[in-house]
């Protein structure tokens, strides 16, 4: 809320009054809840806060006192907001790069001295239509 400059009244308005100002304040207070929110409320919270439903469900479980352990890596927490909106082609390209970096990091000592820009023989490809130069509107030149 602080980052977006929202008040509890703003959240009520953005949710089309599906959740009242008082309910938003109750949810944001950090006070343990007695009951798990209904599915409709969970869906509204996820939509309004622009987060995935899993994050909302786990947060609700924590407010009930359940010991929730996320299985995500620390790396996943570093991903910028709206990463899930990337095209499938761009996600595949990024995952290929990450897999290559992980492979290099876990390679045997023989590869440890390889140049840092080496991808260990992996080739990065994605459809030209989803390449950064194409999607940003910049014209690309053939080489």
C-alpha cells in the first residue's frame, strides 16, 4: 500500500466494494485471523493487489497461525513485478539463459576456467517476433 500510495478506502474502491474499508484494514493489521477468508475474498485480494492467488492463500494461512514454508528459491523473490506477463517465447529465452548459468555454476573444474560469457555450448534462440528489439518497436538489421 505504501509503495502505491493507497489507503484502505482506495482498496475498497478498487475492489468495487467487494471488501469494505474495515475488512481491508483488518486484513492489513497483522492481527491473527480466526477464519480463513472465503474464496471470493481471496480472489478479490489477489486481483486488487495484483499478486498471484497462491501468495494470498499462503499469507491468509499464516494469519491463522499455520506454519507456512514457501518452497520458492530466494532467486524467485528477486523477480520483478509482472514477470508472469512475459510472453511464452520470452520466458523460454530467459529460462534457457538461467539454465545455462546454473549449468556453468555447477560444472566440473574443467569448465570453471571457461570465459564468463561462455554458455557451455548452449545456444540461445527465440522467435524473432518476440525478441527485445522487435517487441520494443526498434527496427533490427540483418547481419
